[in-house]
C-alpha cells in the first residue's frame, strides 16, 4: 500500500508531508494551498490524503487509490 499524504499545521504555516518522511514536501502559508498541493500528489500516487485542523484533529480523509470493493 502506498503511503498517505498529510496536511498538518506547522507553527502558523501548513506542511504537506508523506507518512514516515523526515522532511515535508512543501510548507505554505494557507491550509487551502497545502490541500491543493497534497491532493495533486495523492492523485498522482494513487494514495490517501489526510487533512488535519490546527488543534490536531482530523478534518478529512480522501482516497485516490483503486477501489478494493468494485461494484458488482
């Protein structure tokens, strides 16, 4: 399974990071900009996108991989 891409707060900015990576892919000023960047990465990799709020709780989770339960 491919590692998910995260959007997390970092001080007063936002970081786009892959799970397990030591460094972030990008640090930007707004959450909206970081989500846009992370969504494109998740689509290209076919993995999950997980977005967090400033308080550390999960805001949203989207999957861009193949569907494990295809319609019949």
